[in-house]
C-alpha cells in the first residue's frame, strides 16, 4: 500500500502461536479497511514454523524485519522504534502479539474518523511497571480533581486493560 492510513506494528520473539492468532484475527476484523500496513519485527526467533509464517506475511505484502541476534533487555523497545521509523501510516498502532480482535466491520473506520475529527483527544500515556506516568502526549490528572484542560485521567485503582506499549 503506497499511503496507508493506519500502521499496525508487532514485535515478536519465539511466540509464533500468539503472533499468528493476533495477526489473523486483526486481518479478519479489518478486512473492510484497506488502507493499512503491517510491520512485524522478529527478534531472532528460532521457533519452528516462524520463518515460514514470516515469509507468508511478506508474500501477502506485509513488511517483516528480521533481527539476526537477540538483545532481551532492549529488543522490545528497539522493535517498537523500528516500527515507528518505518511506518507510513498517519496513525501507528503498536500491538502485543497475544491480543485478539473480535470486532468486525467498520470499527477501524469509526476509530480513524474519530481521531481525525478530534486530534486534541487522541494521544498516548505511558506507565512504567510501578504504574507511574513516564510520558504523556497531553495534560493528565491522577484523580477526580481534574478540570476541562485535562485530556487524560489516570485511574490507578483500575486494573490495566493492555500490556506494555499498547497506545
């Protein structure tokens, strides 16, 4: 795709079952949205079947970056950086490989329309393992004392709904 609207990015290492399930469910749930690209960064997987699956993704027109060696302490962050550097989409969506998509038809169209209509309300917030905010694209509040200037409210009393790097 020459000008994709949405880039979905994945970082993988020896989790073929999860990667395959996530990507195939994403493709099914976004079949009606053609303006997308997938970038998969594989961190030197040795799991049987991985190379064949990655090759099949390339055959379907998706981008696969193969790392030749592992750097467990940094490879996830480096993989996300690679996705962001290579992304051609207006919106970049990094995904965890063990996610599943159950929505179908029109949901991505609706998300994109909303993001385009309300850019001031769309952004990301990053929490570390201790659930401390380490980065935010917008002003945020940590409790109910926020006012209209806050775009995000961080509610640490609720369990997280997604893992690291889901924005």
